[in-house]
C-alpha cells in the first residue's frame, strides 16, 4: 500500500515510503512542556504517568475504532479498504458489519476513514461513514443497522454529502463527529497537492479546508443549522463552521465538557492542535495557508486568526502527529480530562492538559515500543483505544509511575 501521509509535502513522502502514516506531520514537543493538567484540576507531570498497549484484536489496515451509544458489547473497527468489522464481547466476528469496498477508492490517503453513530443510535439505528469515492470525491453516507445488530442493512444507504476532490489524491481530511448539540461535524482537507495552490484555506466559497456543521436528514441529505456563522454571507458556503484548516484528519469532542480538539496536519515544518471551548469556535479562522502553526507561511491576511494551543516540529524522530481523545473512562480516574495524542514515527504518546490560567502544557508519557500508531478511538465506556500500522487494535492502559 502506498504511504498514507496526509499533510506532508510530496517531496517528503520518501521519508516514510511504504509506511501508513494517517495524519502525517511533525511531532516533537509542545508549545509548553513539563506537565499536563486535567480540566478538573489535578496535575499530571511527565514523571507521573506511563502507559502500555494491550492488544484486543487484529484487523486489516484499521483506521478508526468506535463504540456505539448504548451498546456496551460491541466495538466497531473501520478498515481503510471499506469494511467495518465488529468486536463483540472481545471476539472478532467474521461477518463485516458493513462492506462498501466497491464504492471506496482506497490506498495512500484515501479510503473509508471514519464512522459516526447518531446520538440516538439505539433507537434510530442510523450511522454515518466518511470515505473517498471511486472518483476521489469525499463522500458522507447514511446507513441503518438491520434487525440483527451485528450487521448493517446495505440497502438503507442514503447520500448525505459529496465534496468534489478528484484533482489531487491527498488532504482528504477524514473525520465525522457528532457534537453535544446533536449536529454532525465534518473535517475536510484543502484538496491537496501542497502549499494550498488554489488558496482554499481562506476561501469561504469552497467546502475544502473546512470544518463543516450539518444536520443530516433521516431520508438522506442534510439541512444547514440556522446558527451556522456564514448562512447569510454572500458567496460563502453556509455549511462552514470553521475554516483555515489544512487537513483536519482527526477531531474529537470532550465527552464531559463538549470542548472541541482538532489535530490539523502541517506542511513541512509545523503541526498543530486547535482547541475551542464548548460554545466557542463559531466562524473561527485557523489561519492556513497564511499561517502554519504560529509562523507565517505566505503573505496575505487571515482575519481573526485563531492560534493553535500546541505546535510541534520535526525533532527526535517525530514525523506525524496523531490526534486523540480526552480521557473520561472509569479505569484511571487520575487521568480524567487529559487529552492523549501521539506521533506515528517515534511512537511517542503525550498528555495534553489545560491549566486554570489558560495554559496548555504537554507531557511525554511514553513510547509505543516500535508500534506505529495510526489513530485513536474511544469505546462507549470512554476508554481510549489505538489502532496501528501492524493491524492491531490496542487498549491504552494508563498507570502512575
């Protein structure tokens, strides 16, 4: 399989040729270091936490792992080629939950990239998938589970959203997440090549390089929430919630606070993590391609540029920041509210916190021992999971040193 390195300039792909780097960019230390503080208060220093990875299943190029609301017995694992597999009561089922390989262009940065269950999935049975179609376009489709909860109904498919993306094969974005407001957020990249050649980052006339916010309709399609920021601006796409993003491959909402954290892939020098408290971020401009991280990338203006809370660069063997989740499980209460993220090449895993004074310290909590992590997931019980290039699904076990 070709290198999956979204966000790396093409001349840098040789550095990870033959590797699967789902959220490529550069790791290596945060804006500030030393300790991370959970939103609730307790300090977590780099010497206070460590982790280990416990394998819970093996799959074919897994890119996402999701627990369905109200379903404690199943975990759904997304495979890049176009299948969703089920781990039921810790046993992998042989029959896919969904198989859409015939509709998916998979390889490199493309494929079936994300899965999101409707907030009322237990009663509605609806879920949504994000993939690149056979012509390269970004697709979001809706399905329903069948009478057998282990299997989806393939005939229930409804188109929700299609974004043209056929010119270049990279910067597809790739994440779907429902917010606390019940709306579906869609992270889409700038359309690729490198250097944002069509200046899509700062253009409100395209859905590329954006975070979208839509309200899917049960019968297909979507409506635009009336409180979206650009619904009444001439020439702007009303689906846009935020802009100035290069390749928001992974984003997540804190299960307790509703805060939004995004890992946005950088060009050659910087990667960034963007953060917005719940109730904020409407119409936010994250700066690309006028800015990369904190640094100016090209001339021009980025009105109201929102700076990232953390920027990483190329150092210590890091190459690809992998966005994750804030921990809200029950197994490790000392880590409540701490956001965990990683680097693909080095296997470093960090904890990112928030201090009462508004700082965002980051602490290195360990290395994955040669395992190249390609993404994180979260179970319905709020435990953090990781998927890796070796095909394995892991549970993140957090301990104190």
